[in-house]
């Protein structure tokens, strides 16, 4: 099956710093999403990005499908950015099933 | 807007007891629905998905079952809970008419003692 690897597994930042999270996947996919899991466990949709680049405020994401990786950029980090960031890739055609990576645990310190 | 409700939010159950977790979706018809589990640690694992009423596909062998009695209702059940069933259960829907993007409910946290 498809393998999804995220790096780094853990990241500690000072408030205001920038960071890049990486997601590698082992096969062609028809969907790629980035999520932020908040301290209460809720999964917040950040980007739906099977290819190309998108930006939303301080966050942006780029997926290079031909090279099987995606990057999530966080600029000017804030303490509220803390939590776990998941990359998930879609397979199974119209069934839209997602395989999740193991996540990056981000802690932003004031 | 399309909303996903999960109930109950938290649950503590003894080993061997039954389980029923409910997921209801508003604002859409005939959605693909999914049950995921997040055990201790971070990974989310797909347990079941459904493309319509009465249509259930299981992704992993386990002690749980799923049912879809109505278009917008997805239920996760067990006849006898195991300690290993503890975890955070998330229901999701796919926005199939536009994209394959998945949206998740707020989750149900189950502790089996």
C-alpha cells in the first residue's frame, strides 16, 4: 500500500519563526490534504492540494505530484499554531479514502 | 453549510460492554462517509467507509462494525468492547460533488477500562 512519511516528527519554534514541514508519499495519489489537529483533537482542514501551490494567510503549501512530495510552510509562527500537522493522501478513486502520515508535532513557544 | 455531528463526545465503558457511536451529517445528500480511529500516538487509521445506505466496506479486521441505516447517519458499533478499542473515533464525509476533500467531525473519545 501507499506509504506516507512526514518530517520532522517534532519541531519546537520560537514565536515569529518560520518552518517547513514535509510529506513524502510512495505512489501516485488523487488527493492530498494538510490538517492541523488542535489540542481538543479536532482536525482542521488547511489545504486540499493534489498539485500546485496555495496560500492562506501565513500558511502556504506546495505539492509536486511527479516527485511525490508536499511541503507546508508556516511563516511568523504563533503559539496558536501549536499542535499536530497531518498530511493525508487519497487513493481508491471515487471512494476518496485517505491515508494519513504520522504527523509533525509543533510546539511554538512565546 | 455541511456539518458533521458526533455523539457522544466522550465515553468510558467497561471491557465486554456494547458500543454505539453515532455520526450524522447535515447539508448534503448521498455523501461518502468514513470512520477513522486515532489510537494513542498520532496516526489515524481508516476503519470503515460507506458510499450509500446499507453499503459498508471494512478496511481492517477488528472487533467493530458499522452501519448506515439512513443517508446521513453512520453508526459504529461493537457487541463486546476490548481494551484495544480505546481511542479517538472520527467520522468524516467527502465532498464528492466538487472534490475528494474530506471533512471531519469533532470526534468521540472512547476509554475502555
